[in-house]
C-alpha cells in the first residue's frame, strides 16, 4: 500500500479542521445575522405603521373641522414611497382619503416592485400585501378608521439587500483568507514536526547500517521530539560503546589466549625436538598456563550464563559472617605472601541465598582486593544487618579507583589499566558477574573509593 507522508496528513488535517470551522462559523453567522436583521426590519415596519396611525389620529380637529386632509395627503404620499398604502374613513365609515384612488398607477407600481423583489429574493416567505385596521380616537371619542396595507411579514428594499449581500461577501472573503492562511500555516507547522522525525529516520537508517557515530540534533522545542532525538542519541551511544567493548573483547580474548598458548607450544616444541628435557618443573609450568586458559574459559562461560539471564538460584539459609571467614581462609596463601592484614568483622546475619553464587561474589571481591592491594596492606570484610537488609562490605587499602572508572568497573570487560590488569590476569569480567549475581538475589552493589587510599565494595542483600 502506498504510504502518505506524515507532513501531508498533518497539513491536510489542519486545513480540513480550519475549513470546517470557517464554514461553520460563516454559515452560522450569515444565518443568524440575516435572521436578526429581518426580525429588526419586521419590527421597524410594524412600528412605522403604528406611528403613522398615531400621527394621523392626532391631527383631528375636535372643534368640528375633522381630519386635516392636506396633512393626511402629505403623510399618505410619503408613506406610499416607503411601501405603506393608507385609506382613511370618518367616524361614520365614509372614505376620506385613499392612496389608491389618489394615484392608482403609483400604488400599483410600488406594490408590484415590492412583490416582485421579495418573490425573487425570498420566495420561501410567501408574503403578500395585508391590510391592518386602526380605530382612531381623540380623548375617548371615536374619530374614524385608518387602514394601512404593507407587504407582510416584512419587505426589504434595494439597500437592505445590498447590505445582506455585502455581509455575505465579507464572510466569504474572510473564509477564503483564513483557509489560505490555514493551509500555509498547516504546511509550516507540519514541517516543523516532521523535520526532526525525518532526522531521526535517517539517523536510525545509518545506525542500522552500522554507523554508530551518527547523532541527531536534540535541541528541539517540543518535548516529545526532543525525547525521541535524545533516545536515538542514547541508543547510538550505547551501541557505539557495545561495539567498542565487542572489539575490545575480541582483542582481549586473542591476547589472553595467545600468551599461554605460545608458552605451551614453544615448551612442547622444544621437548619434542629434544632441545629440552620434560622435567617436572617444565610440565608444571605448562600445566599453570593451561590452568590460566581454563580460568579464562570458565569466566567467559559464567559471563555468558549470567548475561543470558540463566542464573538458577538454589536458595538456602546462609550465614554471611562464617561464609566470609571460610572464603578468606581460601586466600590464605596469597594473603600471607603479601603480608596483608586480612580479617572478617561484624555480626552473624542469616539470609536466604544461593551459597555457591554468594561464595563467588565474596571470592571475586576478595580476590580483587588482594590483587590491587600492595604488600603490608589491610583488607576487611564486615557483615551487619540493617533492618531487613544484610550489608557486606569488602574494604582494602589498595590502589583505589578513580571517579571516572568507579562508574564503569561493573561493566563487562572493563579494566582500569589494561597493562597492569593483564599482568594480574583479570579480564574485566569478575565485577560484572558479581553484580549480576547480586541483582539476581534482589540486592545492590556499589563502590566507594579514593585513588591511592583504597576501595570499599558495598553489597546489600535482602534478608529473606
Ligand atoms: P578483573 O578480572 O580485571 O579484576 P573485575 O571486573 O573484577 O575484573 O574488575 C574490573 C576492574 O576494576 C579491574 O580491572 C580493576 O582495575 C578494578 N578494580 C576492581 N576491584 C578493585 C579494587 N579492590 N581496587 C582497585 N581496583 C579494582
């Protein structure tokens, strides 16, 4: 299916919305204004007829002169031009003045013009000339009757129609201008929204092709697009980091494997060629190199198992203080060689955990403390309970870790100093394995350290 551009959809939606609003407003205002105007004209015409009757009625001479016919004539001719035809009777019903009698041609012309104009423009009114009768009185005495005929329900003259047409033209013009503006604004508005999205699309395409260095301009005003650009930048940065770590891992593994394999193969070659005797000592040296290889493979396997979420915990009651003491004893030789003051302190804390995995955690932390602490240093493992949390701290007076490294030591394959750690044999996997195990137990691990002073690794684990 052919896909439309988001920009087109947004522009169209915007224009459609404005078009609908403008149409609705135009239709409603045109209808209401016209209706109100017509209502006003209807009332005005009724008032005009009433005023005419009152004015003629007031020109009655009580002293016997009757109606002032000259005045009635003047008013009648004047009213005729406005579409009112009058007829006046005295109190006995005798006709005194009739517009039709006076100027029949003009009366018919006025009536025809009004009727024709209204039927052309307002056929739905079905209007016609209707006669209204007024009883005239002076001081309570009946003086006569006035009949006024005009087009009912109302009629509009040329100027009125011009006014209504002008009004409709203005509304149509306003609608057209608003609509054009809406289209222009809609396109601009849609472009503003879609531009960063297009940027994100092209960046993600590049990322999918392996270009992790690409970044999107995240300095955007709208929160959502800003967050989207930010998220893509984060994703690219983390992929870049992963890619770097993957490359580093390949290099590290190759390097780690090369040294023992080279040593073993050169020993073997010399022994096969009888250049060297296969003495106990040389075979022991080969065995040590093989052990290093074995250790590396075990580390890689462990990491693979914890990183693929495959930690099966066989939980049981474990007492942390005695477990720490047992593990410390396993490091006796190394501690003794470096003349390190190592001890376990604190209180007995029972937790529900996987003994084997937990031993691995303590052993990893202790092994690091031993590796990075110089001779005559100090290592302390302390255990204590804080409410429902067991806290295990492994502290040393070793070389310490800089602030920058402190945040990254738990990342897999991260080593603070490549050459130094290579000598000590670590591949930067111990702490990431440790962290994964602690987290699998629902605990946390973090590090506090000052370079040159020492490090503290603090593990918290839920008691139950
Ligand atoms: P490794 O196998 O290299 O020891 P780890 O994941 O256990 O890997 O540790 C990562 C890095 O953190 C080490 O290479 C080391 O630089 C640093 N580190 C860990 N523990 C300590 C410590 N107690 N003192 C100083 N540096 C440490």
